[in-house]
C-alpha cells in the first residue's frame, strides 16, 4: 500500500491516538510509535481495512492483520462501524506482550470482530 490517499470512503472513521511504547506493527515499515491516526474503512470486498499514519501526515500504512474479514462490512450501519472502530482503536492502544523486557508492537493478528476483540 505505502500511501493512503484521502479518497475517504463515506463510512470511513478516524481517530488520533498515542501509541503504546511498542507501537503499532505495519506491513510496510514495521512498528510506528507516537501520535498516530487510525483509519477504518469498509472495502467493496466487504472486509474492513485498517491503516495508520503519523498524525498530520499523508502517508499511511496497512496495520499488520488488515484487512479484517467480516463478509458484510460495506453493509454495516454507521453505528456498528463506529463501534467496531472503537474496538479496533482499543485493541491497537493496548500494550503488547513484553519479551525480554521490551514491549512488542500491537497488530490485528488474532483480532476477532465477532467476539469484541482478541480471539
């Protein structure tokens, strides 16, 4: 992907967050940390794409584990999409596992939208 241009889907949701120490793992550049903008958008394939970028910048990155397979993402009502967005943000801002004294980056691997988060 490399860049998420602002061709925002009408149902795209965004939040600005501060990452945990380990950051958020991306497909393109590895872990990103600091003040980040998380974007969640339904795809025509009926999945959910989750991207992250440094707040105030244009270049975005695919969060590891995205897209999330939902089957009916484009048909989700805005309230359900917003609820999913909030769960994704909570998941991505929860500290990762500590390995050898270092917090690991969070990702969407293992995230299950059906049961409210980790699965």
